[in-house]
């Protein structure tokens, strides 16, 4: 997914108005993944509302403890809940080699 020059300019104008980012929906999905001990995947988009960049989550797919199907289009995410007792006791880690291979296939 790439932006042309006009789209990039529009994005820069919107981002200048942003003073905070709302990750509340992302946190809900992460909490659900930990509670179920199942990977979740889906698509994410953003929109600017007043001075807030909102991260929206859509097309959620539920998987198993260490696997989930990932949507084939759009900007995607997936969780890794194995071994996370709570969202406060987990960390964001770099993508795995399998994750990077999927990214490379899609955006070559």
C-alpha cells in the first residue's frame, strides 16, 4: 500500500493537527486475545477526529494459541498472547521471520 504525492501531502496536513493517539480499541483487542489465550488478527485503519488520531480495528479473525489466519489485504495486525498473564506484563517485540516473509510477499 503506497501513497502518491497528493495523498502524502494530505496526510501530513492531517497529522499536523494531531496532539494524541487513541489506542483504546487496540487495547480491547489485546486484552481479549490474552483472556482467550488465542491469537487474533484483523485490519487496522486510522482517522483524525478533532485533534486525535484514532486507530480503528476491523475484520477480526480468531485463531489458536499460536496461530491465526491473517487478512490478505490492507494493513494487518495479529497478536501473540502465549505466556502473557496480562497486557501490563507483555511487551511489543519485533516481527518474527514468518511475519516478515508475509510482509515481503505482499509488498514486494
